[in-house]
């Protein structure tokens, strides 16, 4: 479900579930993680992650895998691998990055965003919760006020605003991202590693409190989450009861 290519010191990993808009499954999370780990082992200097087709990543596969045992752990492991990789990882956001797609883009160090792409985290429309890392990472990049708009009002960030907010570092397509990656690959690797460690010292690595963990678990196990699944299957708006 992924493509893997190398041009000099730059490895490109492409999500290839175009028929599902590159929605993440447990297997896809594992394949992306292993591709990043292999790039590190093979002494790549930069990794570029992108999606095939018109979507970067439509989020977790709501057809069932998102609710399967082990999916959230596999997603978290993938995100940690990208964050901890001792090299820059560039997201070439070629289209919508929704839910887990936004999380994947946030884990990357730099984001090149195509015109017409957008970011959104519609967890509250699904009766579920993202983790502490996601909320803190988003806030560290775009600021607390804008992060609140995304998380509490479920509003999307479009391409132009993404650039203004610092969520997008450049506007462009995959070729733009790969050309930039080639320039970055010429820089000193040990410097890149040190700078990445410093930049990631932003509070996102702290463990959630017991209260935060309980709140997230309550959302995932709630009747509201089940109602959201029924509403999606019945093509109607969910009616949330707060239980």
C-alpha cells in the first residue's frame, strides 16, 4: 500500500490507497513506519511523505479499522518514529489531510502544501478524541488560539491560512517538496539532528495526566461514538447526548 523510491540521499514514501483517499489502516501505519526506519538505516538524509492521487490522507479508515484493536497504538508508533527519526521528514501535502492525515503531517518536520489542500481534525464530529500529543503539537505550530478553533469548532485550515499560520512551510507540489529535500540533504546531518531535537523539545513529549487519559478513553468508549458510527452508516447527522 506504499511506494518507496530513492533519488540520491532523498527517499520518497507514497501512500497508495487512492481508492480510499489514502485512509490509514493498521497495515498502512506499519508500512510507513518501516519505510522511515529503513531510510534511516540506509543513511538517507531526508524523507518525503506524500499521497497518491488527490488526497494526502483522508484520516483513519472509518470503514472499521479505526475502531479495531491496535490501530491507535500503530498510529502512535508511526508518529513517534517520524518525530524521533534523526533526519528531516518533509510532508508533501498534495491534497486534504484530515484527522489522522493531519496528525501524519504534524509529525513531519516540514510541510509543502499544494493549493487546494486543507487540514482538519473532525474528532468531535465522530464522538472520539485525539491524544495529548496531537493537540500540543498543533498548538506549538499554529498557536493556541488557532488550535482551539480546529479542535473545539472542527474548522479546517485552508492552504493560504496554513502558510500564514506556519503549518505550511512552502506552497507547492511533490516536485517542489523533492527539490527542497535535495537542498536540505546537502546540509550537515549532525546539525539537522541536533536542531530537530531542540525543536521537538516543545512540551509534546510529556505524558498525559490520568485525567486526560480518562477523558480520551471515555470519548472512545462512549455512546456518542457509537451514535456517530450509526449516523455515518445512515447518512445523517449524529445526535450527541454526552454519554
